[in-house]
C-alpha cells in the first residue's frame, strides 16, 4: 500500500521532479564549463549543447507543470464580469480549444519524430540522434493535455478550484483594496 502511495505521489509530481533535475543538471554543467574555461583554459565542447537541450526540456516540462497548477498566463478578467456559470462555461470552452490544439500538436510532433525524422540527424557535438531530443514535444504536450483535463475534472466534477497560489494572493490583495476603497 505504501509503495502505491509513493508511486502515485511521484507520478502526480513527475514534472516537478523532472524540472528540478534538469535545472540542477544544466546549472551544474554551465558552472563546470565556466570553471574549466577560467581556471584551466579548457572547454568541454559538449556541455553547452547538452545544457541547451536540457533547458529546452526544462521549459516544456515546466509548461506541463504550470498546467497542473493552472498557472498559465491567460486573460480572465472578463469572466468576472459575467455570471459565474457563464464564466465557468467559457473558461472550460477555452480549455477544450487548448486541448484540441495540444492533441493536434501531439499528432504532428509524434509524426515528425517517429515517421519523418531522418535517423541520421545527429547533434553536433554529442553525436546523439536528434530524435531523442525532439521526443520532448509529444511527451510534454501529452502531459500538459492530461494536466488540463485533470484540473478541469477537479474544478467541474469535484468542485475544487485549482489555482496558481500567486494568482490567489493577487486576487486577495485586489479584493481587499477594492473593499477598502468602497469603505472610504
């Protein structure tokens, strides 16, 4: 039972763990490169390329993590002007459009990576087939789509509003400010 709970926790936060690992990895690589150049007048040709690919993977998994937190930038002030049910319906519609875009992009990226990409395309200094670097596209967009569906499930079926903690703080501040200005 404990193993299942641990597995569920790891899978529930997989993007966070991947992002942390990638961030630590490419920062260490870049720091190592700086030390090698400054102290030993030696450069690792592969470290900059690898750190660039790690950063790209970090960005895509970070986008999936932001979808999990419902923290993507979006314009939502107009929903506050509408009745709550209408605002909820329009926000759900915009998420469905986002999901449709992601599904189309998953299809295109999967087709590109597994059907159209030349197996002989390799990275310049690492010599690794580019297919492995481009695999982040279908993986991250699939995870992002899953997270959007998960957030909408919690919001629509369970009544739990998952919001970015920072945006909740901003909303509280704005509500307090508008309440104070009305009282004055």
